C-alpha cells in the first residue's frame, strides 16, 4: 500500500492517536470515509454526463456536432 510496510503504518497510526486522541479518531475516520464516498459519486456522475460518442441516425449518417466534411 503506497510502498509502506506494516511498521510504517503502525507508527503513523500511533502518531495520529497521540495528536488527535482516542475520542476524535472515529470522527475523523467517519468524515474521511464520507468524503471519499462523495468524491467517488461525483466522479461517476461527471463521467456519466460527459458523453463524447458521435450520434448517428437510422441510415448510419453522423449527425449533431460533427463537421460538414463528415456528412454525406
């Protein structure tokens, strides 16, 4: 995980425990989890909105938003 071993992760967690205290760590974890969830949802929504595939009609001709040289 990011090139960190188990000892490094343990040291980081101990430092976080000392800095924030045992009471705040669950709140921080919950907030970070919600933030990651919201970020993933926003990224998926943005991906759904942006559609760059060309549209075609029943005869296979390219329509809407394409240059004149592509139309028959």
